[in-house]
C-alpha cells in the first residue's frame, strides 16, 4: 500500500508519545523504588546496628576484641550488609570486617565524628558514602549506651538497590514496547481504508492543476469523502468555464492599454520641458526628446545614466531638499498617506560638453509596477537668473552708500562720548581709591596704625584695637598715651623697636610679647616704615601688627613633639641622648659627678598586646611611664625609645649602689597589677644598668652597653636586672667574631661530621650511628656545638649548615651501600633544629638530596626534639607525614623534657623515642628518674615504637636499661664520636666496640 503523509505524521506522533510516556514512567518508578529501597536499607541497617549495640555493650566495655570480631563477622551473611565496624567512645577502632585494611574514607569519617562530637556518637547517624573501586554505601552509626562506651557502624551496599531498579526498568520498557507495536498495527489497518480515496482525490487535483479538465474522478462512497469528490468535480467544471472567459477579457484590455500608451508617448515627446523618470536610486528609466536637447545628448548617451551625472547631486539628497524623503506613496485604492508628494527645487544642470546651467526641477513620487519611482520635469531658468543678478547688484550698491554715511556720523558721536567718559572715570577712580583705602584700613585682619614723628598714635584700625583688647580704635588711642611702648610686656622691647625705626626708617618682623587690656599676654609681629613728602620731610610712620600667638604655640607644640613620645609624653631618644651628652660634659667639668643609665624592656608585652588588644597595650605603656616617673627622682630623666623599651638617666648620684636601689624600686613598681579596661594586667621588667665612668666618649656606646646588660637579664630568667661589665662586651664581640668566622668556614668547608655508634642492648651489636657536626676552625681549633649551634640558629646560618650535614651524611650512606652487603646496619641519625624543621624548603631539599644520592631512604633517620614538635604541633603532624612519605625514619629526640600529649604521640608517625641524657645521667641515683625512664619505655612499647637511651656512660646504667626493656643505647660506655674511617672499620669488623 502506498502510505500517505497523514499516516506518517500519525505514526511519528505515536512514536514520540509512547517514548515520552516510557521515559517519564520509568524515571518515576526508578525514583520511587530507589527512595523506598534506600529507606528500607537504612531502617534495616539501623535495626542491625541497634541490635548489635544492645547486645555487645559488655563486650565493648571490656574491650574483648576477639569476641566482638566474631560477633560482627556473623552480620556479613545478612543480605546487603557489606561491612561492620565497632569504635570506642574516644573514636578508636575496636574491630572491623575490612580486608586488608580500613579504607581512607572510613578513617576520615571517624576522625570527623571524633572532631565534631568529642569522639562520641550520641544519636543514630545515616549518610551516603562512596568508596573507590567499591561503589556507594549507606553508612549508619548507632551509639552504644548513648555513646558513652562506643558506637556500631554498618555499611549497606547500594549496588543491590541499583540492580533491582535496573531490572524493573527493563521489564517496564519491554511491556511498553509490546503495547506500542499493537497500537501501531491497529492504526495501520485503520489508515489503509482512509488512504485509498484520499490518494485518488489527490491525483485528480494534480490533473486539474495541469488544466486537464477532461479527467474523471471515480469515487462513489456514501461517506464524507464521496461528497467531497462530487463537489470537487463540479467545481472543476465551473473553473474551466471561468478561465476561458477571463482569457478573452485580458486580450481586449491589452489592446486598449496599447492605444493609451501611444497617446501619452506623443504628448511627452512634444513637451518643451525635459521629462525624466528614475528609480529610487536616481537611475534614468525613461526621458523625452526635450531632455536630450537640453543636455546636448542623444538617446544612447543617457541609457543607464544616473541623475547625479546630469544634475550633480544624488537623488536622495534632492528628495531631502524637496522635503519628499519622508513621503509615503499612494495605496492601491487611491488613498494617500502623505500630505505632500510633489515639490519644486533649483538644481545645476551639467551638459555633456561640460557647460552648466541653472534649472528648476518639479519632482513627484509615484508607484510604478510595484516600485517607487520619481517623475521630474526640468526647465532651463538661465534668463531668469541673469535678471535676478542685475537686481541684486543694484541693491548692494545702494546699501554700501548708506553704510558709508552712517559710519561718518557714528565716528563724530564716539569722540563726544569719549571726552565725557574720561571726565567721569577720573572722578570715579578718585572716589574708589579713597573708598578702597578706607575699606582696607577698616576691614584688614592685621592691625594698622600711624604714628606721629614723636611716636604718639595718630590713627589705628579696628583690628589693632582687637589685638590689644579694646572695643574700638578710639579707646585704643585714648589708652596709648605716649606711644606703643606701654603695650610691651618688656618695655625695653618697645624702646628697641622705636630706636630701630628712627635709625633705619624701617623695621620688619619685630617679634615681642604684648599685654592686652584684659591682662592676657599675646605674641605680636610688627612692621613699620617712615613716610616722607616729595622734599624728604618726615610726615609720619605707618605700620602693621599681627597676632602670632597661635603660630608661637604651634611652634612650641612641634618642638615638644620632636623631643617627646606622643603616647606617654616622656622624652624620646633624641632628648634623652641630649641629656646624656650634657651629663658626659658635666663629668668632664666636675670630678665627683656620678651618673648611671638604666635600659628597661617589659616582659611578655607582646603577649599582652596581641591578646588584649593594642588599646590595652597603649594604656599599659602609659601606666608604666607614670610608675617610672614616680620611682625616680625629680632630677632624673625617664624616656621611651619605642615599643616597650624605656631608658632612665640617673644623675648626681652619691654612690653606685643608689642606682641598684632605684632599679629595684622600678622593678617592684612595674610588677604591681594594672587595672586596665576591666582586666588586671600583670607584667614585669628586665633592666640593664651601666654605671658610667669617664672612659665613654659617645652616648650611643652607653646605650649599647645598657642594652647588652638588659638582654643578659632576659636570658637569666626575666624580671631582674644586670649591671654591665666588660666581660659582657667581650662576649658580644666574640659572638660577632664567631658569626663572621662561621660564615667564612661555611665557604671554606671547615666542618667535619663525627659518628657515634648506637648499640643493641640485647646482643651488644652495632645498630647504627648518630651524626654529630664539629667545627674545626683553622686558628681556634675544634669548637663545641654548644657554642656555635645557638649562634647559627640566631643568625640563620643553621639552614646552610644543616643542608651541608644532610648532603655529607647522605653521601656517606651512598658510599656504604655500595661498599657493604645488605643487612649491614648503615642507618645514620641527624638532629634537626627547630628552624630547620619548620622551613618550607625542607621537604623539596630532602627529596632532591635523596634523588641525587639514590640511597635507601630508611637508612636516613631524622631526629626532632620533643619541645620542637609540641611547640609546632599544628604543622608537626603534616610535616612528619611528608617526611614519612619520603621513606625516612623518624625519632623524637630529648623525650621527657617537654609536655607531650598522648593523643599527639599516637598521631606522630615516629619510629623511635630517644630518652634525654639528663634522665640517664641520674639513673641509679635518683628514684624519680628511674620512674620516669620506666614510664617512657612502657609508653613506647604501648604505641609500638623503639626506645633509644642517649648518654649511657656506665655499666650500671646499661644493665638497668636492659632490664627495663630499653632496646638501644649510645654513649661513652660504648664509643665516643669517631671519624668516618673508624666507623667503616667497625662495619667491616676490623675493629670491635669496647663493651
């Protein structure tokens, strides 16, 4: 059967409808099924977890891991249960069913629960969890006894839910497809009965379209299609008759139109004016013979010519000039939408021979053949333009004569007006000058005065009266008496001013103090000069007075700010040094003059400032400043140098012990609590004292020595004072020299690495070495690490020195790995300082050294002091983890000297604890040390790390450590630090330990 387009559209609609229904119903069923099964799995898991929690409380409380493990293994047989885990109340895992190890995501989840809930699960928890390579799981947790003794965690596999959903969707789609095929088959048979008459009707319509009116239509059904076929056949017969009549009418109308066109053509060709028709762009479409004559052209010249070639302008420009650019053309029914469709403009015609002529063009816009066309009639207006030009020239000549006469009369009038204006201007200028001077005199801010030759006041302005405290100039003149000398606080200043004025005829910027009428003292600046006539005779003195009190006060304030601390009001370093310099000069003049300098720094000020805020810190500084002023004598100088540093100059002391007495008084005063901002703030002070002798030549040297003594006081424990001695200065000089030599030695490679053996106490065999750096100075000899290591840390040289030790030790391990067979104890320990441990470049540096040397990373053991790890606990875990990732062994050095948290010890990935030598040295003599060592060894065994005792020097110490279970030891009992050659002899067996 030939399929109709109607059937194809119906089939496509059914296909789309069934597809949408199948997709929507499948998605909804899958969502509903997933939600229901997830809820059932969660309920099932929570029920299992609750059952486990209720029945296993006693086992978890007793920490019976084997029984708990046996119980939770039974739950794996339940459909959907993937794993079971039991955790203690502190978050530690008691038992689990994971093989071989607990996934990282589970450990992270337990850690988050420990952090958020203090390690306890108090209410049932359910969440979704994804494990790599294992899929999605529903993780539920149920507390055991409200979380007081632990929690049960169960994971349900979501994969079973997904499989069930997939099976349901496949069955649903198969059912939908069967239903679709059945409906499509029924639609096929239904559409077949409708399509036959439709196809016949379509074929008949195509024949009628091709004017085959003789065709027949054979449809005789009694339904709507039969009625449509009969109506269609009748219509085709009527249409055949109408078309034949229309063709005859068109032939007659065409003949009439040709006659009309011949008449119009005759009229156009006999017009005197040029006629043209253009399109909207100005291209010529038609024209008459008069236009050809006007432009001196032939018909061939104007074919495909644009109007701009004839009239010198674009068509749209001429339409704009004529006001036709916005006109609308007439509609087909004759109605016009435009108020104006024709206009006349003047243009400049361009003949083909190059000559031009003025022309007038009448334009109209007409719709022709469905397009917009412009019809124009052009006439030559050369004669009219010539007549207009002659008339314009005559008019211009007449206007020129009138303007010339008018100009002559205007010039005479201007001369008369100017003479009158000059007289008025002179009179006005005189009045204005007098008013201006009077206005300046009366309204000036500065005081202005005139003095007679004998010095008495002649005139004064209001400003001068205000400066001296009078209500108006008349009161001032009445009180002035014999002149201005009476206004000066010091009358000699007034006499000096008058003397200079008479002698020099001028005085400038004469500053002095004056007394106002109310008794207040003000500062004034005076200027005055003598005024003479043209013969040189003295007429009077004139001058001005300015009140400069504010300026003087500002200058005084600036001087105070330059030499005083803005916060406390105490003298600053500049003023203190000036007073100290004066004291030094006085020492030179007075034999028995004794003075001292105290340099003070507040203890713990930075902690107070950072914790309580800068406002409290500032208040504390002001409080300390007042306490210092109260503690010293009135003749002494207390200064603040900045931050929390103060200095005191004690002058004219009867004996040096007086400085010690005042220092104690200051220390006690600073210790008193300060009530600031609702807080009781406690602080103390470290002071350095210099008892000055005559061997100082610069104030800076005294402050330097006082600062040195102050830092010695801080190093001794703070809240105390130290008196400077020459030995302190010598120590500083030596440290400075050592720093210089240390830098040079790093460049010269003056350092050596010694190796001290570490011994296994069970079999007395070598277990490894600890690297100890020594400074072999070419002149000073071997320098102890206790002397140069702190200096290297203070100066930052510990970083290049530490890198040198790392590279040296790794090179040694590399050579040994090539020289000795596997199983030989080749590990070497290196101690990291605090600054080395926290430097961000440590990990990249170690990685680069390990790659360069190619050693086994575990043969390198890094030791970090306990205090360093605890002081940087926030970053220690991450840093140790990165070191462990490199394969390096880790030890906690000097264990027992800090305050390690047991929780941190469990998190630190260390391999060994090293007992500090201070406990070993008292071992056997001090019972407390024995208890501490026993506790450390027991703790190490519990957390699964080795124990190394350092500083073992006697057989008694060795035997007691072995009895307590200590595994390794090092010290002078076994061997002193030795060079690399001797260590290699031990490894070869050429030498043995002296045990």
